[in-house]
């Protein structure tokens, strides 16, 4: 889109959550109890509302619409900090919480 201003969004892995009771009942044998992809504190930079290299495709589905919303300059009224959203991956056996943070405006031609 010519002239559309986007902001970069930093994605931070806030917390990997274990749900041992659910995992025990539903997970197949030899499946990790928590997300094996990330470490807490790991960061990714989303530019031009594109999935960052190395970011999980499943997690991207969960965060993409929120990243677009933040990158266009909008804020969530239920979050104290402007330009921030907290979102969870949709994987019920390996939940991960992410902090999305608007950090810089850029112009797309």
C-alpha cells in the first residue's frame, strides 16, 4: 500500500507454560511437555508485518492479526502500556505467552 505507515513490532517470548495434567492425558508418546522451539526472553523483530525469520508458523497464526493492529498505531484498551499486547500461542499442549511491542514507525512505498 503506497504511503501506509507501519511500525515494527518486537515479539518477546514471555513465558513457556507447562500443563502436565492435560499433556499426560492427550499428548502422544515422546512429545515434549513444553515448547521446544523457544527460550523465555527470546526476541524477534517483525518488519512490514511479515513473519520474522525463524518464528514458528503456528505461533504466527496466533499473533499476526494483533501485530497488524499494533503496527498500524492502534492500542488495546485492556493493556496498561500503549503499543503492547500479550498473546498466547494456540497450541494447548505447549502454551507460550508472547509480548508484542510496537517500537518504530516506517513508511512503505
